[in-house]
C-alpha cells in the first residue's frame, strides 16, 4: 500500500532542472574598506536551479573568478585593482579559476526561500545561508561573504595590526540576479 502511494505521489510530482541564462544573469559585488568601497561584477560559468513542481528544491552554480571586474574605476587604477583581486592576495584565479555554490537545503515555498549551501572559494568549502526570491523565470539573492573564511586575509584588521585607514573589511556584498 505504501509503495502504491509513493508511486502515485511521484507521478504527480514534476522534477525539473532549469539552466540559468548566463548572458542575462548578473552578479555584482561591493567590497568595503575604511576609506570607501569598490564595486564590480563577476560572471557565471554555468548554473541551474532545481524545482519540484514550481517549488525550488536545489541549485548548483560555478562562478568564473577570472572574470572579476571592477566597475567603479577606470584606466590604470582599474587594471591595478583587477590584477590584485586576481592575485594570490585575494582570489588566486590562476590556481583557482572558479568558485562553486551547491545548495544543500532549501526551505520555503511560493516565491521566498531560505537557502543553505556549500560555497567553495580558493579550494575551501564553507556553509552559507541566504534568502532567495524566485518568480517568473528569475531569482534574486543578496548576501554577505566573509572572505577570511576562505583564506583571503589581505588587509584584514582581524589579522594585521596598524592598518589604520588601509584596512579592508572582512565581509563583501554579493548581489545575484538570475534569469532562467
């Protein structure tokens, strides 16, 4: 009887994976320091969201860390910061060209979800939890990432003394707008 019920329920469920449209999706970041902030973009290499009927149940993404781009600077200043962000002081993109996020738990229904996932940056995987809104072929999330958890300690007052106005805050903002 239980097997018949499980088969009946499964036949009414529609599991579907929806690939993210990389060209129409956008990831922006903001890094904060004592004297201000810098803004930029990051490109998705690939990504997909998983649904059961219309309910979000999973997802997996790969970010192209070599695409890190500063948008608030121009010329030599921009080139210098972009190069520094790609260096081993920050994301070490030569050795770690991608970062990944794999959802491990999704709670919620309708359009509002709380997502927990494993974020891997520079070969280090840590859990992260954030809110995500999903509606009509798009998904949005905004969250903070503590870079020091991924071995990125450059300019952190938590690890270096006497940085004064050269200190860079440990957390940076990531804003994600996905189209699928």
